[in-house]
C-alpha cells in the first residue's frame, strides 16, 4: 500500500463514518462496518496503521512514527487528537461524532 493510497482510503473511511452517524442518527458507528474495511481487514481497522506497519521491522508499536497524518498530538491515541476525543467521548451525540469524523478525515499530512 502506498502513502497516497492509505491517505485516500483514510479520508474516504472517515467521511463514511461521519455520513453514517448522520444517516443513522446514532452514536454507534464502527469502522469495521465499512464495506472496504470489512472486506480487506486493515490492521486496527485503519488504513494508516496498515500503511505504517509496513515499516515496523521489530514487531513493536513503533509503526506509529510512520503514520502519514498529523493528529495534532504524538499519535492518534494521545490527548489532543480528535480520534482520542471521539474514542473517549461517550457523552458526545451523533452529530458531534460526525463532525469529529469529518475532522479526522481532513487532518493534514505530515
């Protein structure tokens, strides 16, 4: 998988998540429900993780350093990241979740 392919699929996936939140008017939308993710099963249900993992030669979690997206924090799971806010935002309604998913889709490249 190329960098460009991973970023394109990442953006498509997260816009899909946003649209599904709005369409279903529900807070529970999972990435693995996406037809491409369900079919291809990328690592962590994430195209960026799948891409970055190609460069991890020792089997550690060091692949995060190869993520092509700037999460606004060290990694997607750290405080300050919109993904962390979404993952831990149990109080968020479906529209807030959709807006965060759109934000994730459009994060800048590193």
